[in-house]
C-alpha cells in the first residue's frame, strides 16, 4: 500500500486510541507511523488521566482506611502519617513505567514514533514538527483537553486554581478545596484530597451528581459522598472567581439565578468537562469541519467526510473513555487493513473509581423506560455476604431487562469493586443475555459478584438473600 506514500497509516496522537490503532495496524502488516506532541507516549490517559489518578486514589484509599477507623474496625490499630512526596513519587513511577511500556511496544511492532505536533498539509500529507510525512490513510486520535470555565484562569504551577493535571500534583494537602463540577473527575480527585485531609466542597450546576448515570445511582452516590464528609452544593453555579495571595474567592449562586454567596478556598479544581483537540491540526487545509460540540463526525468505519482521513477516541462523539478509544483503535486499524472492525457502542461500561466504586453499562432505568416496558431487579450490597464481611455495606446492584424478552438492557452497581463486577455484565449484554441467563449462571461464593446474580434473580422477584 505504501509505495506512493511514506507510510500506509499515520496516526496522529499516541493516547489509548492512537497507540492501540498504530500497534494493531502494524500487527496487521501495515507500515505505520504515529505522531505525538507530548514528550512521552500514552496520551492523556497514561500521563495525566486514568493512570496517575488511580495511583493517587489507590494510595489515598489506604491512608483513609487507616485514618477513618476502617482498619481499626478489623483489629489493626495504626496512626497514619502522610508522606505526600512519596505518594507522588509512586504515581510518577507508575506513569513512567507504563509510558515506557508503550515505547517498547512501538519498537516491538515497528511503529515509527514521529515526535512533534502534527498539522495537515493535505489529506495524505502531514507536517510533524519540521518533518513532512505522507500516508495512504491518516487517523486523527488527538483526544481532548479540559473545558475552561469562562472568567476562571487556571494556573497549575501556582496550585490555587487548577485543572485535573494540577490537582494530581498538588504539593501540599489543601485545607479547603472547592471542586467545580460534580462529574467523574471532580468526584475522583475530590475524593483523593478529602481522604488526605482536605475539607472538600463540590459545586455542581445540575440537581444531581454524575450526569448520564442511572438516577438511583446518582442519588445514592450523593448520600455516600455526603456521609464521607464532602459538602455538595447541587443546582449551584459559579459566577466569579478571584485569587488574592494564596486564597481563591468564588462567587456562587443558585443555577436558577438569584442571590449569591462567597466561598473561600486555598484550592479550586475546575472539572466541568473536556473538549476535543482539533485546534492547530490544519483541518481547514483538508476541508474537514467539526460539529457543534467541536467533535469530528465519522461513519461506522471511522471515516470522516474527507477521503483517507479517519478519526477515533475523545475527538469523535461518544463517551470520553480510554477503553472506548482503545476499542475504536483496534477497529479502525482492522477497517484500514480490509477487515471488519466492530465496536458495540451500546455496551461500553463506565466506572467512577471512588470509594465505593460506581459502575454502569447499557441504558439507565430512565432511558430504558422511554423505549418500552421493563423489569428491574435490585439487590443491596448490605445483603451480600462478602461485602458484609469486608465491612462494605454501601451500594447496590440494579439489573434492568426488557419486559417482553427479558434481554438485559442495563446494569448499575455501587460497590467497593463495582469496576471489576461490571465486566461480567458487559460480557453478558454483548452476548445478548437475559436476566435469567445471569440468574442461572453459577457465581463463586463469597464474592461481591453474587450481588449481580441476586439482582438478576430480583428481576423476577425471587432473590434468595433478601
Ligand atoms: P488522548 O489520550 O487525549 O491522547 C491524545 C494524544 O494526542 C495526546 O497525547 C496529545 O498530546 C496528542 N496530540 C493532540 N494533538 C496532537 C497533534 N496535533 N499532533 C500530535 N499529537 C497530538 N478514562 C477511562 O476510561 N478511565 C479512567 O479511569 C479515566 N480517568 C481519567 C482521569 C483524568 C484526570 C482524565 C483527564 C481523563 C480520564 N479518563 C479516563 C479519560 C481518558 O483519559 C480519555 O478518554 C482517553 O485518554 C482518550 O484517549 P484518546 O486516545 O482519544 O486521546
Ligand atoms: P463530566 O462531564 O464527567 O462532569 C462535569 C460536571 O460539571 C457535570 O456534572 C456538569 O453538570 C458540571 N458542570 C458543567 N459546567 C458547570 C459549571 N459552570 N458549574 C458547575 N458545574 C458545572 O466531566 P469531567 O469530570 O471534567 O470529566 C471529563 C471526562 O473525562 C469525562 O467525560 C469522563 O468520561 C472522563 N473521565 C473518566 C474517568 C473514568 O472513567 N473513571 C475519570 C475521569 C475522567
């Protein structure tokens, strides 16, 4: 394929979408290059997203368990002392190991890493730094960046008003942190600093946290976070933010309008969403436009409106999740190689890695109801033997199925290991399972996953342990 061009495929961006696409295309026998502007491979996810946030969540979970009495409850008396520098060092170490791992995989699969930011000259010609690279197919996998809050200036170096990247690297534990946005980032990173000793207030524009998730889950999550000591200001908007010395002053008021009040904090985390990275890519040179949300529209083969140019990951519509980007990376490479690449966009699990974890796949109860008659089975974690034994009573599992066919339409969990539990639900849904299929599948005892079986049994009103 590459005769006329330097490469069969040039991938722009080496995040979970781009690096996976590049590796899969190379595995399929294509000549591949991947352009990346960052110093290291792995994109947002490995450098400043999924991985460093999980490193801080995991470490802070231990600290919290020692500090809040959870360990003492099991007969382990400890008084924890925080070594924040060391906690950061293990985060940096995790990131370093994994980004180097991608470098190794590129070498192993003979993917050429082109260092620098890429910009289209024409549909098959891209400038990467000082180099010009031509390719038969170009895949845009440039990901996303933080959405700014108008009038609020982010300065990660000062560490007073920060985005998620700054919030991962705070040099000391804030006394008071205000999180603007009660979504995934706000709750995960807000949890990290709350566990380490900060007083955390979450200001969320909507009436509930976690938009897009099942309403029962959103309400239960709010109860749990409040119980943990987070202050939640729902239905509230920030109208102003100023910094004087080391203190930020936020003006907040009801989302509906009316009177405002001021909150002072030594750290403000802005986490109100992310937007696709398309600026500087030279899309105008190839006549490729973006939709109203700034995303690049594609068809099911990830083809854009420009011949030879495809796009995947956060830069196209759909949930901004690493595993969604990865699956699209595999699929786009398979299409380019002449195979059929499949991503089932109806079955993409989402996980919030708080304590407990919050996970879901498929339709919410609200969305399922809009489509037709449904049955719902729910089972509380308080009645699950393993969760009870582990002192983890919070949460529940909910299974939603079609009333006529019993096909599972959605599964939602709040449980300490919900992120792991949701995999079986996704697999069941991928195979078109009914709630009865799950109910009659033997689950090991004692496991948290038995709660999924019991919730499936509850769809027909017959759970055993409730
Ligand atoms: P990205 O990972 O954003 O990678 C795009 C890459 O392209 C970047 O490295 C960028 O430097 C590069 N690039 C951009 N423009 C150019 C250009 N012109 N030329 C060359 N290179 C360019 N998702 C999960 O599923 N699980 C999680 O636990 C999770 N945690 C997260 C935590 C945080 C704090 C954040 C911010 C995000 C998290 N996400 C998580 C989301 C996840 O990181 C993204 O969905 C995922 O990284 C998207 O992958 P991508 O390949 O589309 O883009
Ligand atoms: P988000 O979309 O999850 O949440 C943003 C929240 O901010 C929403 O609840 C929204 O209503 C609120 N908001 C918007 N404007 C506001 C305003 N002016 N004032 C107050 N609240 C406002 O976005 P977030 O948390 O920034 O995360 C970005 C993306 O990163 C998400 O799409 C998510 O998929 C991904 N991510 C995934 C993780 C995971 O899978 N565990 C972890 C972290 C991020």
